[in-house]
């Protein structure tokens, strides 16, 4: 950076100020010193203060402003450090939240998939139950038909037996009659 020389006027006197600051910055600093000296001159002039005292009082006020600015700067730095820590903490919380959300989402997807699998199994089992009910009904009907058929056959055999028994009884009666005839002597061989 180049060394700038600037003609300035402070408290009514001309000064050449040089420095490696930009020209506008030098003018601004000189204007600030001039303003402070004029403010103090107005306040202290009523009390009869001489110009050298005004310069010292202006320097004291400007130094006070400087230290206040330094204190504010330190406080801002402290706040900035705290804000950076807070920001890191919130970023960490955000990362944890994203991780938790991701895990929750994976768990939800797993539960959803498990639910779909269970629903498919339930559907398959309901179909199996319906098939078994149908088979049971068909078996029941077939068993009933088989029982009806067996009952019919048994009834038919019972009738045959009854008829045979009746025939045997009739034959037995006939034989008794014949035997009685022979016993009575009226029968012939």
C-alpha cells in the first residue's frame, strides 16, 4: 500500500497527515478529531479553557471512545465465539435429528414391509381356511350321501332279513302244522 499525504484542517489549523491508510480514511479520522475538539471547545470555552487543554480533553474523549469500542469488540468476539459454539451444537443436534429421522424412516419401512408380509400371510391363511371349509362341506355332503347310501343298503338288507325271517316263520308254521298232523296220525308220509 502506498503512503498517502493529506492536507487537513483540525481546530482551525492546517496539518499534513501521512499514512498508509486510504486517503478517505485519513480525512475521516482528521474530521473526527476536529469535531471532538470543537465540541469540547464549545463546552469548555465557557469556562475559559485554553486550546492545549482542549486538545488533551479531545484526546481523552477519543481514547475513551476507543476503549469503549475495544470493549464492545471484545464483547462481540465473546458473543461470536458463543454463537459459533451454539451453531455447532445446533448443527450437531440437526445431524442427530436427521440420523434419528433416517433410522425412524427405515424402521417404519421395515414395519410397513412386515405388515404387508403379515397381511399377505393372513390373506393366504384366509384362503386356506375357505378351501378347508369347502372341503369340509364337500366331505360332509359326501359323508352324508355315503351314510344315506349305507343306511339305504342296511334298510334294504333288514327288509330282506325280515322277509327271510317271515318266510322262515311261515315255513316253520307250515312244518309245525305238518308235524301236528303226523302226531295226530292223520298225516301221511
